[in-house]
DNA sequence: GTATCTGCAAAACATTTGCAATTCT
DNA sequence: AGAATTGCAAATGTTTTGCAGATAC
C-alpha cells in the first residue's frame, strides 16, 4: 500500500502529517482514539498537535477512507479497515476486536421509510481471555 | 404501566426524580440525551439537577430497565424500549428512529473467542422526509 | 503571493467527583 | 438518628474554534 498515492487518489493532498496518520491507522488496527494516535506519532513528528489529528481524521472520514467506531460511550475511535465487519468489545478488559461476518441476513419492517447507507454492528460481552481468568 | 411499581420490581427505590425520569423516557421514545431529559423535566421539578439525571440513568442502565444508544458520536442517548430493535439515524435531519427487525440471521467467524451478551445494530442514511425534500 | 495547512491557546461541551444539604424511614 | 438520595460547584476529559505562523504551489 502506497499511502501517498492512496491519499491523492481520494482527493486528499498528502502532507507529512496526513501520510503518517493514515499509515498509523492502517498499520495499527486497534481502533485507536485521537489520543492514542497523537501519542503514537508525536515522537516521530515532535511538532504534531492534537488539533491536526482531529482535522485530519475528520478529512479522512469525509473522504471515506476511514470510519468512526462508537462502540464505547464518550470516546470516538477510528478504523481504516473498510470491509464490512462487526466490532466486539469486551466489557471486562475493554479490548475492541474486529469480527468477520460470515452470514448477514438482516431484514427490517418499515424500511420503505429510509434509505440505509451504512450498517454498524456492535457486539458486547466477554473475550476468551477474560472468560477463563 | 405503573412506574412506581416498575421501579420497585427492579430494586430501585422510587423517588419523585426517578419516577419522573423513567416516565419521561417511557413516554418520549425519542432517544433523549441527558440534556433533553433535564430540560423536559426542570419545569415540573424546579430543583432537578443534571447530576441527578446522570445518576438516575446510570442506575436504570445498571438495573437493565434502560439502555444507552451511542449511534451519535460524543453524545449518549437513552432508551426505555427494551425489545430487540435496530436504530436508524438520518444523517440529514439528525432524527433517530426505532426499526423493527423482521429477520435477523447474523453469523460470525472467530466467534468461539467471545461470549456475546448484547448486539447493537445502528443504521445510517436518509429518512423519507429528507429524501423527498 | 495567494491558498492551504498546521498548531497553539482558549472556549465549549459532556460527564464525573466531592461533599454538604435534604429527604425518607 | 441513620441511611440513602439529591444537587451544587468544581474538576476532568474530549472536541471545537479562532487565529497567527508556517508551508506549499
């Protein structure tokens, strides 16, 4: 994956900050928060500010190369993995995992009233590690 | 629905604040925020504080007579309608609607790694009103 | 040289916490 | 009186905004 080309293709001018933030998202599929991204990059880009991280992520979401994950109350997380998948959160350790959907058959009543553009599936429970400890 | 009895049955001592907040949630299925609930009740209970609204909703969620709706980034909403349903948010007007699920067939890979206790399905798109205007 | 992008500092919100006053039994 | 509940005020944490300086074309 060439990050510079990827940004350009999606109408985003590739600055150092934007390239590094996208690279971080792509290489760290841990659904990081703004703070996690900032902390993870500030050593490499000492002048980085959180404002830039916020601006850049908003730009990515607007241009559909990233999505928000709001499984957690009061903290927005980000994801550059765009294929459809569910998110699982362990209510014990707080870890968030991608879960591949094998069969998805969802049908709704009253659906003629809406045009659905996006479906988010969030699962909560306990992960194996927390179940066995 | 007798709200006082409902609270008592669920091990919640029924104070005026608790009864009125539950009644508001039950009668206003608009997935209100803490602020909406507070504003909707402060005329009726002039001494009401937001802290009490926060405390009371936490109590309701802990005792499973209400759930949180986090379809919106950075704002927690509450719901007293407990039957399984999806939530639809119109990205245009911001309205949030309950959507009844007619068929639900979701299967995941890697599921042996988790025990799923709760599934939230959030839909985004455009509502009829916004599609035709 | 003009547009855009970055980043500091302050402001704006949502939520939590500590504690004192109030209420209930 | 004793225990639980309420609510004010302050603190915390996240996100947004205004604007000045830096960078890119």
